[in-house]
């Protein structure tokens, strides 16, 4: 039986994911997701366990929709992100909340700074991951980004948080 990874190894994986987003290497970021993965962001102030089939979500992407989102954001025709925003992701308080040999549940806090057109927006919250670490390359099977804010005004979520 393979031992679960250490928290430091999980932190390194999340830091690498954040770097890919900061550097706008979205295709490489998308490659971190397992086929069949989901990526969700409930509306600001919503409970973290909301159901996207019953509540409004900012993002409720399955694997195919996430791939399409990444494709759109990488094109010059994505007017909301051309020229692209400058972003920085800060990750903290990483915890492995359930560990199995093949994968586990991980949570972390985040702050994302987005700069565009002379304006800086700040987003903060926590992320809930399910990560499969059984293979040679770790894969995200589920990511839910929960904004711990009561509103997005005046921000925009054209970035992938």
C-alpha cells in the first residue's frame, strides 16, 4: 500500500497550480484536472455545500465546459481578458481533511489579486479539492472555490479563480 503524501507535498501541488494560473498557463493548468472532473464556484455568500443543479453558481463546469472555458480565455477574442489580467494567488492554511492511499480531500484558504486597467480587485475565500494522487501525475477530480465575500461588486470573475 502506498502512503498518502505529506502536507508539504500537497502544498507544493497547490502552489504549482497557483503559479500556472498566475502565469496564465491555462492549458497546463487544465491538464491538472482528471477527465470527468468538476470545477465550481458558488455565488458570493452562498453555503459551500450548495448544489449547482438547484442554486445559481458563478461557475459550474464539468470537464468539457472547463476545457472550453480555458480555450476561450486563451483567445484574443476573449475581450474580458485581452489584454489579460495580471493575477497573484496566495495560498495558505492547507489541510488534508481526508487521506486515502489513492487520493484525498484537501482544503486551503486563498487570496487572489487581479489587476487590469489600473484597478486592483481582491478575492478571498477557501477551496475544497478532491485530488487523486495514485498515478504518476496527480489529478484534481473536484475543485470548489468558495468566496468568503458577501458581494463581488465591482469585481469580475472572468479570471479562473
